[in-house]
C-alpha cells in the first residue's frame, strides 16, 4: 500500500466519508481499568490518548461483528510498540463496558501496533461467539503502559436474531418496476433518480442476457452479498432491504434511504444449488461520455464503481469471460480492500471438474486460479493458463484457446454489463484504439489517467489494481496500475502460452510519474492491442460501452 502525501488529510477524509461522525466528547484524563497492572495511572506525556481514536461497529451478524477504527494520530504508534494496544471493551450490561467486574462479563479485545495500517491509521477487530438477538454495549480504548484510556461515550449494537438472507420477504410484485421489461441482463443498475417514487423492483429469472432461456427448477431466491464499497464489513440488508421469488421473477426492495454500493441476488434449486445470479449496481448516478473519432459512448466509471474518478471505490473486478464480479479496492488513492456483508470463499485451482462455465455459474463467489506450472524435469508447462480448463492445453498438445465465445463483438450471455451496454471491443479497430488514446502521465495524486472528450469533459481511468490469477488475491498495485478488459482475445503468439485476452494497461515505470507501457520490454502500449502475458484468470476492471 502506497503512503499518501498527508496522513491527516486522509484520515480526516475517511472519518467524514466513511464514518460520517466527528470525534468529540472524550475525556481528557485517563479512566483507569480496575483490573489493570497500573490502576489509577495518568498520562504524563503531551498526547491525550482518549481523543485520538474513532471506532464504529459494522458487519453485525448473529454471532459476530467487526469493530472498525481509525487512529487519528499516527505518532501514537510509537507509544504502542512496547506492549500497548488499541481495543474495544464490550459487555451485555449498560454502563459497565469500562469495568472489569459487573453484572455481566466484560470482554476486552485489542490489536497491537503492527496490526494498524501505518499509512491510514485504519484497523479492524473482529469479535465472535456473541449471542444472537442480544444488545451489547462497548467502549474503545488505548492501552499504554498498562493504563486504559477510554473514549467517553458508551455505544451499543444488537446482534441479529437470524440470518436475513435465508428469510424471503412478502413483497407485492404486481406494481414493482420490471428491470427486465425490455431486455434482460446479468447486471441491473439503479440510480438514485430511478427509485425516487418506487422502492420495489423485479426481473425475470432467466439466463442473464438471453431472455428466452427461462431458468427451471427454481425453489428460492437469496442475497449472496452486499457491499458499500469501503473497507468496513457491510451490515446485512443494508443495500437491499428484502427479496423474494414469485411467478418466475426475482423481486427485491431497497431501503427507504437509497444506499450506494453493490449486491448480488441468486436463485437456487431445492437442493440449495445456485442456478444463476445477478449483480445489482447502485452507483448513485452515472453519465454517458461521448468519445472522439466516433469511437462510441462509454460510461463515466468502472462497472460497479460509485465514483467516476477513483476517489471512492474503484469498481468491481472480473475474470475474463465470467459474468460475476469480485471485490476490488475502495479507492485508487487509499488502496484499501473493499469488504462486503459476508466472508467470501477462498480461491480454488481450475481443474477438469471445476474449470467449466457451468461450475463458475454455480459458484459465482469463487475465484478460479489458473493451474499453470513449469515442470523442471520435462522442461514443459503443465496445467492450464485460463480459469476455463482446457485438457489439451494442460498436457501441451495444443495451443488453441477454448471458450472464445464467453465475451465477444456481439453481447454474449455472460457479458457482465447492464442492458444496452457491453464489454468494449479490442484489437486494431477496438474502442480505445479508435478513440485515439495517447501517452499520458499517471500521477500518484490522482492515481488515474485521463482522456479529453468533447469541450472540457474528461474521462478518468483510475489505477484500480487487479486480482492475481495465481492466488486470487488483490495484487497490491492499486494506485500504480490499471487493467481494463476488452471483449477480444489475442493471437496466440508464444508456444505453450495459450488463452491470452486483450486488455489495455497503464502503470508506473518510474515513480512517482510514469508512462503507459507494454510489459517488461517498455514499449509504448497500443491500448487495445496489448498482447503481454496476460490471461483470462486475472481479475481486471470493466468499463462498459453503449451498444449502438
């Protein structure tokens, strides 16, 4: 994670945008813990430890919750190095969170200095073994030399009675807005303007972009995940209030107050197997931008983003040819991983059994890692250079790329863009090539490249990072690299290196300012004809182009 210019400006921004609260009302003298090693201790330094900490709770479930905090003074990290900690004290009894004895047990859980991000001051404390349907009271503290310095206000939260994702709502779909009325999709986008008068929506339970392929055997619907696009774990039913499956439609309700973010809904059969899933995108708003040279019209932001410049979340990430998204970064400048309402499954290797389109559809939250290995004994590559497993390529007997029809010039059933939009074409006649993208500088201040449009309008492309095809993890190159898929694959240009998809990429070559490059050789990149060692297993950004 790259350190920004001003720690205090970042933390102030994080407090305003993420927490929406001011840190105030804290005691200026330490409140000793009755059971610590130094009862009644006082702060002998200049730092008022009780005023440099902000903490909120999110991701509340039946038995778990996560405390998210920001240390507002980074210099306190030095004081924490000798056995100190930042933590939370919680109990079921009101007004007892700062005590060690009371009517109910008091639990303290903290983190040491090395668990706090030094560039942002952000940390998280997950707690488990909570009792469902129970109210807990908590206070945050900083522990220095055995003394606990508490923030003054005692706050509370209540665990869930049950899992709301397993309880459909009784929604009236007769007057719901039919998002699939004219055209079905894998992604449905709802702006704040779209839901001024209506809160209940529905769409046909069909296979994505092909309205003729009605799903059969549907027994129920569910919410798979929700995300507010920041580093805090989202509360369940925060983005989508309720859901149901009725008469061939998936219905859902938005809360009274529109929340920006993303969510995924799915339908299951009687055995609980996922038959199909859909991405619900709540961007707040988005604009259409007309590009020069009659290249076309493109969205002003990445698919899944609630920010057009990468100063909010950078959007979702996609393996080439898959319809389902994965979480990315909460901002190109901050470079913090986005959280959601649930824990996602770990990545798995693509195999003959798992590396299929059907398996990917049934496991929309599982990242498929390429099983591409070099055998030193034989001197040959074994495995597969794609999330879609190719048995022939795995044993080196062919260089053919299978599954080219996953995405294409015409919108396919697996295209992840909303109705009326698609993944842009690549190649010499591709969108970015036609639009005349030129060399541009990427600064660490904006963490984005820009392209001039009509008049004074500018298109921003944040350096949104990616997910690695080797392990499914975020690459850590946010702020320094942006990778955007096209709908095309490249010519096979290297023996035993199959399944290469076209994308355009920009990255720093010389910190802090660099130019767009093509891989290790450093040639100037022709955006949409990049043919480096880049495979469909990578998780990259998508910028949708309007179908005309």
